[in-house]
C-alpha cells in the first residue's frame, strides 16, 4: 500500500515539485496561476493549495472557472484573460482538449481543424490591474500557461511594483519573445523542464541553493496523481470490504443466537416420556386455537 503521507504531485511536468523545492521554507505563500485550467488535474497549484497556500487563478474558460470556484473557495478565481491591455478578446475553447484553448491567432491556425471548438468574447485584464484591484502585496511564484499569449501576459505587468520571486512560464511555442522583458527586469533564467522555463528574481536567487538535493528528495517521496487516484480507489474498496465483513459477522452472531434459542425448544436428546408430553401439550394448544377460530 502507498504511504498516505506521501506528497501528491498533480502537475504534468512536475512543476509543483520543482516549485516546492524552491519554496520549502514557506508554509503559507501566495501564487498567481494564469491559465489555471482544472483545479486538480495537471494543476501546478493544487499541491500548494492543499498545504494552505492561497492565490489568484485566472481562467477564461467558463466551465473550468466554475470548477475553480467550487474546488478553490479560498482562492480568488477570475473568469478572464490576462493581456497587455485591458479590453476583450476572442477565446477559442477546444471542447475535447481544453489545454489547447487560446487567444493567439497563430495557435488557432495551427490546431487540427477537425477539433470541435467554440469562439466567444472574454474580458482581458492586465496583471497590473488584477494585482492592484486585489491588493496583492507579495507573490511567491507566477505560473503562465496561455498557449501563445505569454508575451501579452508578461507585458501587462508593472514589473517595478509587482515582482514574483519565481516565474514558471510555458515556452514550447513562443510566438512573440517575452524573455527580453524578464531580462531587463532582473530575472535570471534558472532551468527548463521540457515544457516550461523558470526565471528567478535576482534578489531571490538564493532559493536555488542546494536545489538539486532538495528536488531529488522531494521527487523520491512523491506520489504521482494517477498513483494517488489508484490508491484512493483501493482504499475506498477496502473500506467497503471491511463494512461488508462487519455486517456479515453481525448476521452470523444473530443467527447463532437464534439457533441457541431454538435448540432450547428442541425435543432432541430428551427422554421418550418427555417428548410425548411435549407433543401432547403442543397438540392441545393447537386444538384449543382451532376451536376458538371456528366459533
């Protein structure tokens, strides 16, 4: 059986483990998740939410935002996009692969035309406006996954005022290079995980000290999401089995008690005279009941 105390990781590329290794000293931090998607499946912030962190989830897809509202009541959940300027934009929501949904024209053109989608207008707000409205003071990490719209998100922040310690940003399809913005605002490239790039504020670079040792230890004790789901199902099945066994044991005890009571009335092992008297008594009782019923 899997140790239920193991750390469960939900993120697709172990982003939550990497960030955990950088923020092992923070009990209750603050995150900003731009393109949050699902509240649990492939979520970068689910692990932190379970630890007591809170943050802002920015998710333009209506159905996913509703799920975030239900599953993340302690977070600020916004149904909008983040961009360079406030206004609105047309979101293309891909019904079967919500992770491909995008505002970016190049990404829309690159996807399979056979995929079912819906286009609708979504409000766009700058990160600066979002942080100002919600009175954000300190951001431990900013995660950005917006399918080609990353430059607009990055360009919409006031980097002098709002400075996340760490930025995890999807970098597998850079349509407009946002790296120059981070570079001129004193963010240093740290690592890439095959999908995302991680940048750390120069003043927070000390967080990388002994990172290799910490990430190895965290990963060794990590429980992957599919393993957690399997373990949870096995645990539920085991609980139901225990309940069934207990019910059957109670039924057996009841039947044994009934058998003991019936055995006391049994004629087995009694003398011939005793059995004859008992039979005569029973026949007399039956005859009296019959006579009363026939009147």
